[in-house]
């Protein structure tokens, strides 16, 4: 149970990287604003000796135990230990695998880390990351036509982190800043293949983010225009006008996280691909 300090121990045990566990656990924990999980992450647990250390730590700091283990002996031992010390445990992928088996009428291969194999999808993501890093912040605009998605927007609309997130999903993404008084690259105005998405935010939100950015950099002088309300409002109006002129898709990121922004862009991209006539 949570202590008087409103925290609880959360043990995440995986025979692979633990990414699945962390994502699920944090998504659920975020729904409980008054308690904070103390995460204990154990990746690459594939032997009884490795499990020994995990069980010792669970016993020392009891809490919720979530796991993604495929080896039946390891699963049995972990579950038995949790029962013995009266802590809850749950396999995150077990119920899903049972559903798949029932529907497909086939047993699993039991391959640990199968989602991380070096297949075509993996190399597609690596290619997308390489492309995205090369075409960040308006660099190498001569290669924009090779992108799947091009993000545009004024400063601090999360273009770069959103681009990297999309690249991790295998989408080749470039981003180009929109700056009043500076013409956009002509390559951007003549794109036919990529989806161009213009990211927008309210002036209030941009000023807040920019102020935090300046504080983190220790900048004081020469930044008045960067956070001036009228100047920022003019920037937003300029970007919207330019987006309307070129018929770029508009996406308000004011209240969106990077993940939510990327999901919205992916939906726009998928819809566009679905509606595009086949060659």
C-alpha cells in the first residue's frame, strides 16, 4: 500500500528492454495524481541467477510487480514469490498472448525480444532517423522531396522532438522553421510528395516555453523580441497566413504533448496515404 508520503514501489521485470512495461506502467500511474511510483526496472532478466536479485529487491521494497517474461520457469518462480510475500503481480503480455493463441489457433514462438529483431522494419526506422537528423531545423532543404512528412512552424512549436518521435515510427521527417522577414526555401513551396504540417500554438504558450528556454540557457540580453507579446503574436499570424497560402495542414500543439502531436501527424499522414490514388 502507498505510504504516508504517498508513494509506492513499482517493480517492472522484463526479459527484454522493458520498454513495453515502462510505457504501460507510466500510462496507468499517470491516472493517479495523488500517488507517485518509485520505479524499479529490471531489463534482460533471462536466468534464475538474474531473477534472484529481482526477488530480493521486491521483498525488500514490496509493491506492485508487472512483468513481461516468456520463460515459464521464471514466471512461475516470480509469481510464487509474490504470493508468498503477499504482493500483487501481473503479466502484461500474458492475457494478450492467450487471446492471440485462441484466435489464431497457434502457439507462440517464445522468442525473447522478438519485436527488436533486425528486420526490414527495423532498418526502415534507422533510415528514417538518419534522414530526420540530417534534415533538422531547415538543413539540406534540397532533399525535402524525399521526406514523408515536413513539419513547419515558428520557434518552440516542438518541431524537432516531434520529428524524432515520428522517425522512431519509421516516418522520414524534416522540419523547417518559419521566421517573419525570412523567405521560406523555394523547395518547401513546391513539394508534391511529402505531407506538410504546420504546427501552431497560442502566443501565451509560446512565450511561456521561450521564457523557460531562455532561463535554461542563461540568456538575458538581446531576447526581448523573442518573448515580446506583440512580436510573438505577429509570428503566429505570419505562420497561419503562410500555411493558408500553401494549403498546409494545420495542427494546434498548444495543449498537446510530443506523443499526442506525433499521433495526430501520423493520423494525417495515414489518411493522406489511404486517399492518395495508386500509381
